[in-house]
C-alpha cells in the first residue's frame, strides 16, 4: 500500500507531505515530497503515530482487554502498557495469563508489566500472593516490558528482602521499574530512587513533581476518571515561578525562559484508571487536547503519548519512521483531535464510524466467595450517649484522603452516622471466604440515604460499602455477592446493579452497554445526595492503603502515614 499524506513528525517537530509505503505491517518507505506550489495528497487530515497509554489498569475500565481495544481504537489509541495488578490480586498468575490471552485476539498492542505488589500490603486480605519467584516467571515473558508500580515504598525504605529481590530481578532482565510514591520527598525519596525506580504517576502538585523530576524520575501526568492531576502539574503560575527562580540566578536570559514556559518538563500523559463512561467520550486524544488547552505546546503534548513512552519501554511504535510497525492515526486537525481513522500494523481497525474487528466472549471462575451479610455486620457499637470517632475525609478528583474526627450520637449502643455533617458509614467485606468485615466512618460522599457497594476496591478488591443505614448497606453488599461481583446502589425508593462476573472486576459487555448501566448508577447515587463526580471510582480507592492518609481494609481502619492500624473510636 502506497499513499501520500501530511505527516506530523515527532522526531523533528515538523509537519511535511510524504509518500508512504506500508508492507507486511511496517513502514517500508517514507519519502518527503518537495513542495513546489500547492500539493494534493491522498489522505485528508493529518497523519500521526498511534497513541500509547503508558500506564493503565485495564480492569478499571470494567471491560475485558478485547472490549477495551474496541473502544480505544475509536480514539486513536494503538498501544497500551498495562499493569494487571487488579486481577493479579484476585486470581494471581492465572488472572494475568487470562489478560494476555484475551488481549491476543484483537488488533491493539497490549504490553504488560509484572505486578510488583500482590498484595499491596500485608494489612489486607487478597486472593493471591506473587512472590519473587512468580515475578521472575513473569519477567521472562515476551509480553512483559516492565516491573509494575512499586507501591510498597515502606518496604523499599526498610530494605524488605522480598521487595528488594523483585527490584533486583527487574534489573537482571533489563526491564524498567515503575514507581508509586505519593508525597515521598527528601531523603526517603532518595532512598527509593537508589533502587532504579524510574517513573511516578502519583504526583498531585507541581512542587512534588519537580523534585522528583530533578532527581531523575520520569513523570507521568495522570488524567483518569477519579484522579485528575493535569491541571495541577500544568499550572503555569507554578511553572513561571520556577523559571523566574532560575532567572534570578542570572544564568538563563529572560527571553530564553519565556520560550520555555509552554514546553512541558514532564514525560508522559497516562490514564491509570478510566471508567467506561469516560472512555466512550475519549481517551488520550481527549487528554492531549486538554493539555493543549492548558497551554502545553501541541507537539510536546503529542510526544507524551507517542515517542516518549515508546522510547522508555522500548516499544516498536511511537513514530512514523522506516522500519517501524505501521501504527498510525488520521486526525482532522491539531485543535479538535477528532480521529478519522486508526491503523494497527498497517490495517485499518477504525474507519471513522465502525470498529472493524469482533471480540470473543471471556470466562473466568467466580472469585466472589463471601457469605451473605446482615445489617448487624455494619454496626459500630459503643456504650454511651455519644463518642468521638476517627473519620476518612475524601475529596472530589483526588485519591489522597485526610484524617479528621467527628462526635457522633449513639442509639441503642450503635454509633449513628451524621448526614447533616456528611459523616457516613464505610465498610469492607472480605470476599475470598474468610468473611472479615471492618467498619469505620467517612466524610465527602454526601449521601443523604441509601447505600452503594462495589467489588472493585483497590487493590485486593474486597467488597466496599458506603451508606447511612446498616440494612441498606447489607442489601447493597448482598447484591454484589449475588452478581458474582459488580456495583450496586440501594435505597428505599430504588435499587439497581451492574454485574462484573469476570474476577468481580470486568464485564463481557461492550463499553457502551457498561457505560449506560454505570450512568444509571451514577444518577441514582446523585439522587441519593452524592456530590462526587465519580463516586464508585473514589470509593474503590478508599481501600488502597498505600495512598495517604487514612484508608480502610477488611482488617480495619488504617493510618497510611504511619503504616499501622488505628482505632475507629477515640478513647
């Protein structure tokens, strides 16, 4: 196949017409056309390398890899580097091999990292454990291109033998190591970086990101469904202040600094976690457009989802060059970023209207083995008229939480939530057969009645429930159990659920069907008073103990700053 098109060249930061020949899925020849007057090309629009999401958990889309591919190619994504630690925490290596096998049936390039922290901590119950021998088994696979995010930074800092062994194996097999170090700074950050951990996607402010960048890390700017850090990291008031500080040293002339203001100092734009109702509206194309609207140079923004991740992970993609795999997209222009066509290995997989491949049905053994719950399982008991409790405070669009306290009334020895102060009950129900249940209190959801529950609860994916009434919390948890995993909303007026029977994380339905059901559940949660943009995603992260400051597992309320359990009731 030979055609002419305008190419956006991420290697030279230029646009030029060229004659392109594609054979056997690779770019056989690319010959620039010398322009002498007006030129007519065969392809309308602008030709770009296919987009690469360099850090995503496919399971968070609630879709199988094959179904994810079907929605991703609509938005110009041709490759993903995914960390399957969600399904690994549920099913171990069997789950990872399921992801690899299912991905092999569709024309999208799936690269995987070996999950480094299964479970994320020892303070929770997971469905599997991956030790260093398991990691070595995975690192030998061709599909594995990195060691997945090292969330156990306390283990790195304390010199945990098993943690250090996993890091050593990644270096042995010459695989880059992804990091996860929220708010880590100073000497602790230095010690973390001594282990050649090179990326981080947890930066929530410019100062955190710039310290890590100055110390050699590659920064992933996250634009997910719950965590949206792009605005903070692309805050040009912070950027200008940083550059002005350099100017004050008299080293770099003012005019040079002014030219650098809109050149990003970070490396990748990533999703991390994307819900299907966001994916149906866009993926990296939408994130690149958003970056440009925030003031980032358009070519630099495109580099962050093409050549930069390809170079870092040593992928045969990311640029339109002779000898590379012919993964490319056609967009209308660099303002709107509408995808006109998507090609993988030279084959059109999206023609502007239709996705040109089908996906197989997937099966995996049921992993939700919890017994049905009772209302009394969700009661916090206290002998007195009122008591002071520790409270998780969550925030819209953030994974970080804050410790706070509340004084709550006690009725019939049961500590009562306070809807006027937005203090609700939160619980985690262990789903692997041990039936542990931990209860605490949370602020920030805004529910005035009812309950919501989900078997998507990072990273061990026990069942998490938030609500006002114990009876409804039990009903919501039981709906999830009956569906073999999923999300449920329950109230005295209505109830509904989304079944996620594949590892309690994913559906066989396509993105549009899952998104439609999820939208119904979002509207129901909103009708109950919830004020979060993405309540189920936010709730899922309330069990992720490795993100400060206070979270909950099936074993109890957890102090993420001191890495220890804490009492719900303050003596």
